[in-house]
């Protein structure tokens, strides 16, 4: 009868959740979310994102021109087509005009940085739905196999009630969801299982269990705060959403913990006999791991990839567009003539030779969209090198009438612009190489000065900012956790119990170096979440060990292992069966959790007995 009542409540809660979920508001991720906000909001003009570039392929020759005449587009540059009856253009426009332009061009092929967010957002939602259809039946069967029907029924009831509360709050406060907040939402649902394991299988008394839950939720919430403080919008959105979802979870637990069943369930399948080593054995292993990391870093340093499309599964579609239409990531250079005026033919020919030599020094595949040479070819259908003074004068007059004079010669005749394109799939290292080539060109040639503009010029700055932020965030959360453990045990030697966390992070970086995995914003999110999750495990174990010492490995260690296995299984499903963001998130976090679970089983008994035991080791 009780089980039937629970099933009825579960069914009603699921129906309410589906109704609430159908009315959620979803927004796409903007391209600016992938860059450091303090830099993109800089007052330096060329770094502002008020001007955007979009590539369009149409079968209607007048469609792009209509956009320009309507005032939606500031500038239109025709791109030679590779196919008959296909008209390609580069549109330059203000950010506030983008919705109208996209609506106008919805029947055409479009690509470029402004629509990256739409590509990734659509892909993520599709992948998330596919994952849920895979995750729900697999995880239900897994829980049933590891625990039995009693825990499965109770867990489903808890999740269903929490879901109604969470979705109700989202609907009531009209909270908009984007891919980052949806990923945080998915994580919280998986995280709930780790807490339910403690609630139903932990043998602590009610007071100690409540304390462990408070500390556990607080550390995960603080992890969200650290992510929220990130300078990268995507990471910050994830952290902001996580703090809200964890706050709702804390409210639910505050009510739920008023009704703790003292006769909790038992995990009969788990038999663990703690193995105790000599402390010197552990420290020797730590030194060897540290030396291995150092050698690996010197041999093959870990790479950073901040191109958002490196997380996408849309490579073939993008490659096809770029093969049919044009390379779709524009870059702009400003070239300044130090010795002559570009309004003079002789100076212009020097500029042409300079540009040709400049790109010989790099292996980057690029396409010229607009410069002095391409503009002249549209004017006379012959190369600029074949012109004479009369034709060049006519060229200047024609461009003055078309309003291109300021792009080609500047106000004083000494500045011109070069607009080119590279592939959207080019890694950050390619952009850094392009910037380095331009910098070296400045030093070698006194006749012209080159300045790379926009985000392309800031690739290395973004990369360095990401590395510093990752190190800073991990340092802060480890420092916070160290202070918590020092206060909890009232002695600094308690910090050695954090050793498995540090070792797991070292192994994580070592695997990235050895196998060439690139660090991304997902790596940062995974690393911060990892510390929050495993600190939850350590807090449960430490509180039990403080009161019961060795008995903790026969009691609290069981639900900790179960929690890790459920979470690792959930993440492995992402890593092996999903693509895009979910694939990378699952792989990164699963690597960290697997290594920590193994290290905890091998090292924690020795560390606890050697450094925290009240009796002699």
C-alpha cells in the first residue's frame, strides 16, 4: 500500500514537472560568452563587438542589396562564387540589427561568428534530449542493480518532488535558461543522487548527518560562486545557475532532513578492508608523479583551446559551407604607410608586394575578402599590377563615389584595410600564429606598419587570461577547503587528507599533456565542480572518522563509493554516447572522479590513520 502511494506521488510529480518544463523560456548563447568579459567590454574601439560580420549564400542576386538599401547592413562586400547561380556576400552590420537580418535571411545559407551561439545552443538542446532518453533508463537499472527496489523507489520519489519544486521556482520567477544553465541543471539532478545515498545509507546519527549535509551543500554552492566570478561569460552563467539550483536544493534538504529515518538501508554488496601503507610510500609516489608531470610539461605542454566550435560536432556542416561559399571567420588588418601616400600608384604597388610577402611567412589558409587589390579587380577585372596612372585615378574616383575611399586610403591617404577570412574551425594557436606574423612584420619592414584588429588580435591574451583564471580559481577553492578542514579538525595536519584531490588534478593535467587533450572552458567548469563534489565526499568521511575512526570505512565509505559510481556512470554515458559539449563535460569530469575514487580507496585509510588518528599509528 505504501509503495503504491509512492508510485502515485511519483506519477503526479512527473506530470507536474512535464507541464512546468513545457513552459520554460530558453535563450541562445551569445558569441560574447566565449571571451573574457573585461576585455570585450574594453573602451578600445576595435575590441567592441558592436560591429559584426556574417557570410551569406543566396540564389537571389538582389537579396543582399535589399538589406543594404533597407539600412540593416552598413557595408556589403561581394565574394566571388564557386558555383553557378550562387551569390555570396559578406555583411558588416551593427549588433542591434542582427535579429532583423537573420529573419530576412532565414531561407538562405548563413555562417559566421554571430551564429556560433545559435549552432551550439541548438546542438546542446538536441544532445541533452538524447542523453535524457539514454540516461533515465540506464541509471534506473543501475540503481536497482546496486541497491534494490526500496532505494530506487525512494530516490525516484525524492527526485520527482525536488523537480516540481525546482521547475516551479524557475517558472514562478521567469528564470531564462541557456545552455550553461541547462548543463548546471543536469549536473544538479545527478548531484542529488550523491546526497540521497548519504541520506539512506549513511549510519551517522541525525545531528552529524545534518552537519555533513550543510557543509557538503555549502562547498558545492561556493564552487558555483567561484565559477560565477569567472571572466568568461559561459563559465559565469554556469556558476550563477548552479548557485540558484543548489540554493533550491538546500531549501528542499532543510525540509527533508526534518524526517530522517534512523533505520537506514544497508549496502550488502560492498566489502571494504582498508589497506594501510607506510607514509613514506605515499610521499615517494607523490614525488614520482610530480617529476613525471614536470617532464611531460617540458616535452609536450598542455594546449588551451578556446574556440567554441572545438566543442561542437558540427564540423562537417561548417567544412561544407566553407568549401561551397567562403572561409567564414573574418579578420581585419590596418596597414599604415610610413613613407608614402597610398593615393599614389607607386606606393600602392609597394603595398601589394608587401601583402604578398607577408602571407608567404605563414602556413595559414586564408582568403582575401577586401583590400586594394580585390577592389581594383572588381573595378577593372585585371590585377592591380597591370594598372597605370590614368586607370588608377579612375579607380580612386569610383571608390570615392561608392563610399569605399575611407576603407582603401583613410583620411590622410596613409591607412588602408585588409579584410580576410580563415576557417571557423581554426584553433586558437593558429590565431596566435597569425598575430605573431603581423608583429614580426612590423619589426622587419619600415615602409609599412601592420595592426591586426578585433578578437583575432586578442587570441593570445584570451588564452593567457584563461590559464591564469583556471589556476586562480583552483587555488581559491583548495584554500577554502583547507581552511574548512583545519577548523574542523583543529590541526593543520588534517590537510594531508586533501592529497587525493591534488593528485587527481595532477593526473588530470598529465593525461591532457600525454594524449594531447586540450583545455577548454569545460575543463575549468569540470575542475571546479570536481573539487566541490569530492570535498563533499571527504567531509562525510572526515566527520565520521573524527567520531568513530576506523568504523567510517565500514559505514560512510559505502554510500560515498556508491555516489561516485552513479555519478561516474552518468558521466561515462555522456563521454561515450554524446557529442559536443556533453561529450567533453562527461569525459573531463569522469577522468577526475575516477582518479579520485581510486586514490581515495588506496590512500585515505593510510592518511587518516597516520595523521588524524587519536591513537598511535
